C-alpha cells in the first residue's frame, strides 16, 4: 500500500519545499557578521597607494562600506545614489574595490566620480571574503564602534536608502529617538 503512495508523498514534499523557496528574497541572505566587529584588515587605497584604509578607520562615526568594482555593471546603477549621498554629507562612505585592477578602478572613479572618503584595493578578494561578500555590489552599515549592523546585497536603490539605510543610520546615531 505504501509503495503505491510513496511517489505522491515525495511529490507533495518537493512542492512544499519549492513553494517555500520561491517566497524567499535572495537579497536577504543572513550574514553571520551582523552585530559583530568588522574583520581586521589594512589595505592600500585605490587612488593613493601610499596610504591605507584599515578596520580602525571605522571607529569614529556610523559609516557605510560599499564593495564595488569597475567591471561591475550593477555598481554603475547605484553609483549616482552614492555620489548624491556623499555630496549631502549624511554619512562617511568607504569603498572596498573587489578583485579589480587598480588602474581600471582609478579610471572608473575619475570618470564616474568618487563618493568614497577612501577606497581600499582588495585585488585578491581576501578582505571581501572575510566580510562574507557574495558578489558586488554589497553595502554594509557599520556603527561608531566598528560593529556591522546591516548588510545589503545588490545595488543600493533610492527605496533601500530611504526606507532601510538612512533610518538605521539615524537610529544608530540617536538611539533614544
């Protein structure tokens, strides 16, 4: 009797798993680094290879770390939003140039504009791996103690900026409000 209904039971289980999987948002991949300190790193900067950007630079105010690359099409999509945010001076934006040629990265910033207070050059992608980067672009909200509070996978849109990132920045700066 069980042999007769086994294929139907397996089919129903597969349909349930597929239904649950289709409802998940691929941009909401949980990060094990949320509420943990940023990984310790020190990398040479993209535009000035005589200077470094390190994890200790994230201990003065709430900031964003945007993982980007010159070869990244989606990075071009979010770039005007980052430029506007930097122009308004709402938050310090740092970059992590991921698996990219330094000369290409410099040309890209010169051509499209540079929203970053500093951008680190992660040619081998090791720091990106430490941050749990799946691809570019990704953006992290980091509090004034260097703790990762939010991770956004994919391009930052006006909607994400206004509904998630900016309210979180305000909350981190003014916890009582």
